[in-house]
């Protein structure tokens, strides 16, 4: 199942990368539920993790607004990750940091990087 055309097209337009099939479930080693709870506690915001749709870019090298990225958040509850985040090429710690970073965007509902990223020790 491909992501909705508008979300996929927005990601492709902003990154120049195609989007692969939606990732139904992230690897259990990432401990997504625990990361989500930690980011909710840290930001003081709650959200519905079940609304988040996880996607993977088809390339290992993606740029967003002129900067290389390892992930990207879009307001339609869509998080896009480089394949290295889910296939074991990044260390588990680094992949968890990237996933948590995008979770904070989802919880704060902003593409910006307010102080919560620093407070939660999730650097942009």
C-alpha cells in the first residue's frame, strides 16, 4: 500500500526522493512505544501513536530544503525515514534518536525545532 498521493507527492517534491511502500511496523528493537511515551513525558504533550504512518525513502541520501536529512515529518501524521534507520545500517542508538526526533515533531505538530528538542536531548 502506497502512502496517500498528496503526502507522498509532498515528500517527493520537497526531497526529490521517491517514497517506497509504507512501513507497517518498525523493527521491535527500536522500542517505538517506549520512545513515544518518553517523548510525550519530555514534551508534556500527548498524541496518538496509532495515527502515525511510517514511510521509508527509496534512497540512502535525501535532502530536504537543501539539507541532508535522516528523517522527515509531515503534518498528515507521516514520518519518513532513510532505510538505514530500519535495516540495521545505523546503530540502534542512532536510529532511535532519529525516530524520537521525528516523534517530537509529531507531538509538537511543527517542522521547526523549538527548545523541546534540546530539553528532550533530541538534537536537530
